């Protein structure tokens, strides 16, 4: 399944769970109670860039943005995923943001 996670700006990320996941999946339920947890995001630019991950920061899901979707697979089958916006407690470093976004448009 192709994931479409993306940085929206220096403080916001659109993120998808693994599939299959629904609103009642345990990890989604935990994210919906994010005030009880420390959620940290690590990312890499792409598989072509090697195995290095970068720490982007601590996030809280934007509760109003959490939705369940059906995403098509390459074979035409559909799997459920949950999409949400994640808000960083501190903006991502400008240079790291530019590196991760380079060539993504």
C-alpha cells in the first residue's frame, strides 16, 4: 500500500495508520487520548535515501481531523486506514523540513 504521509507545513503533518485499521483499533484509540501519551515522530525521506531516520518532534493529533478511509490497493482490493493531522509541539527545523520536502512536489 502506498502511504501518503506528508508535511503540510513546519508544524503540521498529514498521517495515515497502517492498514487495516479502524477508529476502534487499539492504537487509534490511544491516539484519540493523546493527552495521556507522548507521541514522537521519526521520518525518513524515502526508501531510496537509505535507512536514516530523523526526529521531527512530539505531536498531538488534531481530534477533529481523525477519519476512517478505504484506500485502494494495487490489486483493486480496498483496506481501511485512519487519517489524521498531527500538530507538532515545536515547529520542525527549517533545514530538515526543506530537506524532507525537496523533490516531493
